[in-house]
């Protein structure tokens, strides 16, 4: 009995000790220390800030099934007076969401129930969603904003664009409605490439030849490069049975004639080919550098490409120019004489003997590296060997990741970043190529992939922007727009590129006579712009068809001016005063040889623009072009009319 009493006594003492320690442990907890530091900090501020009670705080978001205790330490999160305070006391930056409605971890990750720093922020044995670094924070926006590019998510927008341009959908299933980008067909490559050594060099490392290329480096062995070169050079036929036209007699006779070559150089310059193509890295980067094209492609292929590139490469966005046969031949002669790699090694195709089974080995390599995911190649033996499904890569658990022998931190975002940057570090057998992206692009793509999660969200939290209906004009207009690849640069009804102005309401913006003359001799309104409208040598009847369509279909009646406008000398004088004095428009626009280069020169506005468009643009430029640098000056309707009168008075007599 005595022994039992001793056990009971010792147990009671231990229990009392535990009861005594628990309050002390709570009193000295990390979160209480933070709150005490906060109260001491605000006492020193010149402005009055309400102290924090020493209590555990939390946000309960029932719809998201989350309890976040982050505000226990982040006490000044909603106090604008603490915008410059140190962390964790600093107020949250301005966001379009209510913290009480969304909580914290839905955007930042981390363990919401934790009350100490390491458990709340860092990876742990039972929680593999640490707080996201700032560089990946925009990934959370992508979970709710589907297919929507927001102003405050530049990295996410950039990553989506990179994924689209790199054609990642060719190998991976991805969430977000990505479409396959145009990639050149490999059909006929054996009749395109003039030098087999060029092809082997390209396959070995594409960026050594073209630094701006989107083609990745597959890190092929020398043997693989040789086999693939033999395999590809065996494809002599182009898509749909198209064959190269023979070089015309005028080319054969005059290809070395200086006057003929000069004609080609003149047409090349007039067509502004360098708006899209660079030459020795000078010019545009929308298409391949042409500096060494004659050492890559045959003269016959160059001639046929200029004559009608759409026959050789269906879907390519290069326009078909309206050159005559003589002009096309002269441009070919110029390119053959000028755009040559003087250091290119001699071609060995005449003496090279492919191995007997080169085709079987080549098709095996072609399929192994999933080349058919990007390139079309007409062979029944081509098959797709796609990579992993990435539609829910952002929900992958840490224990599911094979980090191999790498020493990177064991987090999902570090794994994805390293995988994109150097995939072979996870194993030599990996098929994924190296894209040699810069740090910003690598992080942007990582942010997009982190947003690809399978955790269901309530419908009211998700905003899905459906892709716009594709603008697809029919008949003669459609054929002309397709022929000249107008939608590569211009947008019409939310379809097309953003390099050049939107043409959706061009019939209410520009004067018809100006458009007709511009088609004949296009010029840049902004000399500082790199990409410029090329001279497509459009035929007269095509110009008539396009302008007729512009002024019957692409119009907006709301851009007319109600009750007209006053073009009296008094109104023009008032407008000139507003332009030069009150609003200082000449800071950005040139008039009479004086002014800035930010906006287009306005000397001939009266010959170019319609008055209704000028008036409505002045009232609210961002309504018609949200990304414009033109400020919203807050003009009154009377001021806008006077400025319109002045601008429309700026015209030439011709």
C-alpha cells in the first residue's frame, strides 16, 4: 500500500508540474513574443496605432476550408500606417481581394494552422507546401484567373506566352487552352538544305547558328546527329505533293550580273524584309536571321519560298509578296551572292555514305525525342512519344518527386525550376531538351506550372476567360488576308498579333484615300520602331477589295461626332493653345519638326485620321487601347472638340 501511495504521490507531483509548465510555455510562445515586439515597435511611431492584444488570431474561410492564423504575427496586415514597417508588422500591399474573404494561404501557401515560423513558412515532414517565394507568388493568381492576363501578373503572363511560343503542348498535356504554334514542316528538307554539314551543326546545337531560335538543344551524341541528318536528308517531297519549280532562265543567265543583283537588293530593301528577318542580328526577330541563308538553303528553295512560301510551309505566317518572276529571281541572286557563310565547311554529302539501316535508326531517334510533337513529317512510321501530363503538376507532393543526386532544396518550385533549366541533372536518360532560357523566363514558366493544380475551388472564386471566337473572313477578303498574313501583326476582332495596330474598326479610324496610298508605299509613322510595315507590292484590285471591306464591315458607328465639330479659325486657335500650352502634347508628338518621339508625329493628321476617331480617342485613349502611353488628360467635350479642330487642320495640300 505504501508503495502505491508513493507512485500516486510522484504521479501527482509530475502532473502538477506539467500543469504549471503549460501556461509558462504558452506565455513564452513565439507568437506572443512577436506580438510584444509589435506593441513595443508601435509605441515609438509618431502616429498613433492601436496595440495588439496578446491573443491567438485567425481567419476562417469556410468556403475554402481554410483556417489561417497568419494574422497572429502579421498584426499590421490591414493598417495602412504600417506600409514601411519591418516584417512581420508591415501592412499588406494593395490587392483587389479582401483578406477576410480569401485568407492568406490560398495565395501564399504555408501552413495556416501553425503558430511558429518554421512550421508556418518552411517545408516540414507533414506539410510540403511552404510559403511561396515572391518570385512565384503570381502562380496563385493563375489558379483562379484562367486564361486571363492581368496587369499585376507580368511574370505569369510572360510564362504563358513562353509556354505557347516554345510549343510545350507538343510534348505535354497542359491546362490553359494552349494551341500548337507553327513549327516548320520537315517535308522536303532534303531538297531544301544545300549543305548536310549545316544540318548536322544545327542538330548538335541550334543556338550556335541562330541564337534567337526557339528550337531547344536535345544534347544529341555525334552518332545520333549523323543518323538523324541522314534520315532527314532522305525526305525530298514537300507537303501535299508540292514540288519545287525550276529556277527560271532569267536567273540562270543573270545570277552573276551586278545590275541584276542590284535589282534584287533594291527590292529586298523596298520590301523591308528586315522588319521580320534579321541580317547579322540587325533587324527584326520575328523570323530567322538571313545572314547565312545561302549556305543553308538551295537557290531553288529560296526562289520558291519568296514566290509562294505557303505552298512549301502551310500555316507559315510569312506574307506572299507580289513580286514579278524577274524580281523574285533577282532577290534570289542577291541573297545567293550576299548571305553566305564564308567560313562554312565544304559539304560532304557527295562522298558521304549513310549506313544501310539509317532510316530505321533515324525514325527510332525521331520518335524517341518526340520530334513529331512539333514538326510534321510525312511517314507512316512517325509516332508520338509524349512527356508527362502537366495539367496538375502544381499539386505534386514532395515525396512523389525523384530529386536524384541533385543537391537542390526539396521543394516543388525548386524542382520545376531546375528541371526546366537543366533537365539532364536528374538523369542522363532524360529526353527533355535544354531551352537555355534566361532566369526571368525560367521563373515565369515555373510560376505557370505551379498554378496547374487539381485542388477544387468554389465556382465563385474562379474566373475563366474563354478564348475569343476566331476571326476567319471568307471569300476574296479572307484569301487576301491569308495570303499576306495580315493577322501575324494586326488584330481584327480579337484575333491576331499585337505588333501592329488593331484593325477591328479601321474603317472608322483612318481616311480611305490615305489607306489606299499607304498600301502602295507603306512607311513608318514612328521611325524609332524596329518592326515596320513591309511593302508587300499588293495588286491594285487587292487594295480595292481590302479597302472596300474596311469601310463597309470594320466600322463603329459610335465613333462618329454628334452635331459635328467646329472647324472655324477660332476653334483651331483654341485647340492649338490646348495642345501647346495647357496639355503640352508636343512633349510626345512632333508637329512642324518640333516635339518628342514617344507618340507618332501629327503633322498630317488631317489627311490620315477621321475626326470622330480623334475626338473619342482624346476623351479616353485607354478605352480603345488599354496599354497606350497616352495619358487620360480628363478633357472636357468642348476641349476635345477644339483639339480635334486643331489636329484636323494639320494636313498637306497633296
